[in-house]
C-alpha cells in the first residue's frame, strides 16, 4: 500500500515539476528566439536606411532608374550599431514588382509587397553547415518627392542564429529528459520521506489494535470458562457458581478498566484544546495528591515522603489529565516497591520549568526494558504485571498526557535499587 502511494507521489511530482520545468525551458527558448529576431529586424531597418541613403533615383523615359554607390554585402557586414549580421541580398523593384537591381544571391521567390518583415526559406544551405538556411527579409516602399517609385528588399541570413538555437535545442533535448529523470528520483526520495511518518503511525495503529484485541480476548475467554464451569456444577452446589460469579466480577472490573484506558488513549491523542486549559498551581495539586497517597502508603506499609518547596508554581493545563498522569506514576511506584520501601514526591523549579519527580527504592527496571517502557502494552514482566493488575498502559497514558501539555517525561532506574520518573512542564 505504502509502496504504491510512494510511486504515485513520485509520478505526480515528476509530471507536475517536469511540466513546470519544460514550460519554463520552452518559454526561455521562445524569449531567446524573439530577442534574436528583434535584433535582426532592427539591423535590417538600419541597413535599409543606409542603403537608401546610398541610392539615387532618376526618371528616364518615364521609368525610374537607380544608381547605387559603394554598396557591397561585405562592406555592410558590421553595419549598423556594430551588429555582426550576414547580409543575404538587397533588391530594388519597380512599382509593378519587377526586379530592377540585385546585390547578393538571387532567389526565385515571388515578390510580395504586402509583408514588412518575413522569415523565408530560400532552399539553400548555410555556408558553415549543411543546415537549410533561413533569411529574414524586410520589404519597404521607396518614395521620391512623396511619390512611390518602387520597393527595396533587404534580407539577412539567420544561419548564425540557427546555429545558436540548434545548440539550445540540443541542450533542451538532453536537459529536459535528464531533469525529468532527476525529478523522478527526487520525487521517489521525497515520497519515501513523506510516507515515513504515516507508515510509522499506521504500523503503530496496527500493533495497538492487535495488542488490544489480544488483551481483550484473554478476559473474555476467562469469563466464558468461569460461566461454563458455574453452569456445569450440580444443582445442590451453591458454592461453586457463587465462586465463579465472583471471578467473573473481578475479571469484568479489570476489563472495564482496560477499556477505559484504551478509550482514554484514543480520546486524548494529539494537542489539547486551548479552551480546556486552566491555570493550575502545581504546588496545590501535588499537596492534595500527597494527602491522598499518604493514607494509601500507611495501608501498604510504605514510607511516603513529599518535598514541595516552591510555594506557587503556576502552569497552564488540564487538571484532570495531569492528575491522572501523576496518579499512574505514583501508583506504579507503590506497586513496584516492596513493603517497608520508600516513595518520594518532589517539586522544583529550574529554567522556567516545573520539575516533578516521583522516586522509589523498589525493584527497578532492567536496562534493556527502559527504552520501551512508555510503549503501549509494554510490561517488563507480564506475569508480575498481571498479578498487580497492569496492562502496560499506565506509562503510555502518562507520557501522552505530558506531551499534550508540551512537557517531557524521563526515567532513570537501576535494578533492585529503585526508579525515578521526572516530569518537566513549562510554567507561566
Ligand atoms: P502496568 O500497568 O503494567 O504497570 P505501566 O505502563 O504503568 O504498566 O508500566 C509498564 C511497566 O513498567 C510495568 O510492567 C513495570 O514492569 C514497569 N514499571 C513502571 N513503573 C515502575 C516502577 N516505579 N518500578 C519498577 N517498574 C516499573
């Protein structure tokens, strides 16, 4: 699925980027062509002015005769404005379009007095190559004493421009497919980068669904087998069904807590709604949690110590959620610390951060398990967690809550020595 999406992404990226690039290249080519033709046209106009200044007209026996002085194609090469253009021919026509005079090569093109500038193909080759030569021709009417007496036609060879354009065409013919290929590769790479987070999220979701289904299947089988055994017991035995029903109640309670946790994780995914946030004094919040856990510590024969030195630490967050995260951590410390052990809760401020530490001197977490401790359904010792009623969701929930508050949670632990969780929250 992801491979297919990546291919499609690369394909569309290549098509769109390649299309834009090709359009850009063609536009540049067109601009270059237009500019060159404009220069040639300008040169033609200047040349025509020069030629007319060197031409004299005389009316002899009712027909106009022309006399040309010092005009040769070579002599006009660098004319005017110093533009190096190759003159192809100069022609003079009378009003009827009959050729009067010609300098340069003759071509058998029909006289056309209408068009001013024309690009023609006189069916001959360029001197420097065997490419078909194109010429740019200007036809102008000639007036003498405000009387139209004929036409002057002047043409420049476009061979040098054709040579330049052929180079550009070759560059485009090679460059555009090459660029398209490169764009495809870049698209494939970017597609991979773009797909990675989605793929990761998808895999996580799949693993989560598989784990959740697995966790839910076990209690349902247990409920079913308890019910079946209860039903099979003799009619006069009231003890057996009762015991089975009690088992079912216990399993159902734990399953219900699992479902609540799963729902919690699904509902509180992502950032929190700013409207739900309120200013919370961490000192007050921890104080009330301390008194709650003090009672529990006595019941469990644990020594609970709290040090909440800073009197006011204001933080913007969701009180219920933050309480839930802290309870998960303190409950864990209680669960994994043997009777007679010590659990500490402290609050401190450092670099505009409220730091809450929950430390115990319990059984600790093996170093190999530490990196995965916040993963959903991850338990260090499944058998031990089942005994304590854990599904491996408590830390995942705590981390999700802290991250939703733009905070961070860290863990340090040594086996058989104890564990310390630290929460860093941005204070206002
Ligand atoms: P559980 O509900 O199983 O306790 P958690 O996500 O809360 O799941 O914890 C994951 C695992 O991390 C637990 O199975 C436990 O082995 C380990 N753990 C968490 N907190 C502590 C602690 N304070 N001391 C030792 N082990 C802990």
